[in-house]
């Protein structure tokens, strides 16, 4: 069943994306050309798929695993609601998810 995700890109433009479940959020963002480089291809080896999850949605996501936590801790632009989109699988529970693509590291 398709779900909708609300994404604010780096230019501040809001997009409503309809997608299927069972793939990573990173794949969805790349498919829609929303400034997610994902250099490592989703293997949790970089942080180029960094997003800020809306605070109301953050507690609904599974907790960060150790490697994701480590990569995010190295980001100057991290926030309390930072996540790597490669580590979030799209499911029916995420229908309506709101997030913003983080700016690139300098």
C-alpha cells in the first residue's frame, strides 16, 4: 500500500512523495532527486543521506544503531532529530512522515 512522506529539500521547498513500503528512505529520496548523495549506497558508511526528522515523528522511529550514532556524532550540522535515511525502512507506520534534508558538510 502506498504511503506519503513530506520532505523539505535544502532550498526549503516542500514535497509530498508517494512511495511503496519495503525500501529505505534513502532510496526514496534519491529516486526523487532530493539532494541525497548516499555515496556509500546505503551501507551506513558515510553520512551523505543525513536528514532531520520532524520532532513529532522522531520518537516513532526505531532507535539509532551504534554505527549510525557514530557517523552522526561526527557531523557538525547534526541535531537531536538527525537520522541517516539509509537506516530507516519505509513502512505503513511512516505514512505522513515529515523530514528535512540536512545541508551538506563543508
